[in-house]
């Protein structure tokens, strides 16, 4: 079966411990749609306890088990709920991908004094103060958990930088470290060096830290039997660290754990390729370039040349290492990397990632279920957002599951109308796909000899009339204006 992932959350997913139970209930439905893997949000305790989305990681060993940060459960539920959700998914032949945040820690338990220097926010290589003593919350003793699962205590030697100093203005402080006076090596020179992102930045050159993070990964696997990992904020973490960490995890688990990383660099395919090369292909990456193309195409409407939609994307350049997506929790409205794809274009975008042969598609929770939330925009004004489920998303998923197989032939000669066919294979009938960002069209395409005389219907229900394949194996497949049609054999 064609692999298909779902990101089973968004930034504003409902709290009160409901998500794990919801996933448990939805497992059968997701399996019927052809979903083969579920990416869950960070499942461990964040600094905001039961309100934390999870990216402000506090205690990696607390999966909703200990009374820490004013709650036992995380935002998504208890450890028991989490394990039940995983079991339900696995029973329905769905793999589980866990979110891994190893770039920073937040919500330290005690203040410590240490030496540091201030650095320029926009060029972290530039030191702008003399060496000073500061106090920050860099000691993590996890009093609610005690020594259960691990007796490791984090202190300032485990971090390379902080953004909080007691009694001082918020700033980025580079910690004076025995592991190097500079930041760790990154593959790009954005902000001079973008090692530091937020909170207490983890020092991956510290061998005790690496050992603890390797031990944690083995513990997490033993507890949950996950199948894959989604690695957060790769742009800010040593690529050498993740090569070692993934090797250790795969060795310790005895399983070829799937890994996909978030290196967010829209329109910069060269950086994605550089990262894959630096990590020796040990992980896939989300195709941020393709997502950016979708965002741009949806904004520009019929002035966008659809023939360029796949250009400069990881999915075209290196499909073996690409996870394609339309939106995620960072690009959704009111988020930091806000670059949402307009609703009218989403069915076209999903056809492009679900029904073609390249890439590993990931669908976004609100696009299957819808979402409603409120938050402040960049100007500080309260906004209410309604995200409708994508028109025809279930039919597109079913067409991927049942029809998107075999040889692909592209008909990309028109700037406003793309088409392609999949011939099918020994077990599956094929399909024909047409999409337009302008007028209604009829696209002549060749389905092939084995379909001569057969009739095709539009799985999305845009057309009632059928299309018959002519004696030469060709047919004219219609599409409505600014829409998509998917034609499959009766």
C-alpha cells in the first residue's frame, strides 16, 4: 500500500487530555482511509504542564505520569491514555511517529550561577559584553519524578546558551563552556550561527548529555514501541549529534526507525540537500520548498504558472528523502512561520502530493477534521480562525490507497492546467488527474491500451457524466475552473 502520514494535531489542538483518546477512537477510520502512520505531538511534560503544546520540553521521562508543572497529564492526556492510543493504532496497522525535541530544555527547577557573555541577537558570533556572572534556571532535578527512570540532573554545563538571567534584561547569553567557546557547527550561517533558538540551548558536545539522550531514546522506545521519529528544529542542532543519536537508537531498538526532520528553509532546496549530505542520508526532511510553492500558487491564483509548482523542491530532486506536506502547525494561520495554503488550492495541492509517485505525503489534522481557534496576530489583535476540512480529502486519500500506482505520464504543457495519469499495476486500477488554477478545461491524456472502451467516473463528484477511453487509448478528461478532478475506472 502507498505510505501516507497524518500529523494528528495542530498548534491549537483541544486540551484537557482529549487527544490521545481521540486518536484511539479514530484508528480504524484512519486505516480505512489508507493512513499508514500517525505523527503525534511531543508527549512529555512541557514547562506549562497541562497547557503546553510540548515544544517547551521540561522532562522527557514524564509522559503524563508525574505531578510536575501543576499537572499529572500533559495537554493530550496521561501516559496510560498515550499507550492505549499507540496500541489502537498498531492494531489497525498504523505506525507511530513520535515528536523529538532535543535542541533545548525549559522550566528549570533551580537557579545556578555561571560565567557568560552577551551576543548580538542578529549575529550570534558577535560578542557584545565582557564576561559576566549571571544566574539562570539551568538546574533540572525533576522533584516530581525523583530518580525514577533516570538519576541524571541537568546543570549549566549541559547548555551552551540561555535567554534568561535573573535581574537582567532578556538577551542571548553564551555560556562559558569547557566544550568550546563558540557555538556548535551548523550547515548555514543564518544569524551568524543559529545554534541558539530558545530557552536553555542543549550542549551536544557534552558527552554526559549525549549519553543521557541516547539512554532516554532507548527508554522511550522500550516504553512505547514507536516506529519513527520527527526531529524538531534541525536548523539549530548539531548535525553530527543526530547522526550518532539515530545510529544508537536503531542499534538499541533493533529496528530501522524511520526519521523525518524539520529543517525549515522555504525556497532554499540547496540547504535541504546540504543537510541530507551532511547527515549522510540518515533521515528524510519535510519539503518546505514545495509547501512554499503551494502557498505562493494559492495566493497568486491564475497568474501562477503551474508548470513550476514542483520546481526547486526536494520531492523532485530527492524523493527518497522527502516528506511532502500542504500545511503544518507552524504554517497555520497566526503561527510564527505563517504561510497557509488558501482553501481553494488545497484540493489541488493534496492531489499533487497524494496521487503522484514521488515523496511520502503527510496530511494535516485540520485538513481532515477542520479546526476552530482564537489567538492574537502579530499586531496583538485577537483573531478567530475557522479552518474547514479540505473539499474531497477523503476521496483523494482513497484514490491514493486504491488507484495511485504504476507508470506515471505527465501532461504539463499548459501554464494553468496540469494533468497526469497512473496506469495502475497488477493489483490496482489506475487513475487520471487534472487540475486547473483558471478556467474549465478538457485535458487529452493517454490511459493506455488496457483501458480501451472502459468508462471512467470522477471520484470527487465534480462531474456526473462519464469519460470513455477511445480506441487509441486516449480520452479527454474535464476539470472545473480552479479545481481538480480525479478519474477512475468503473
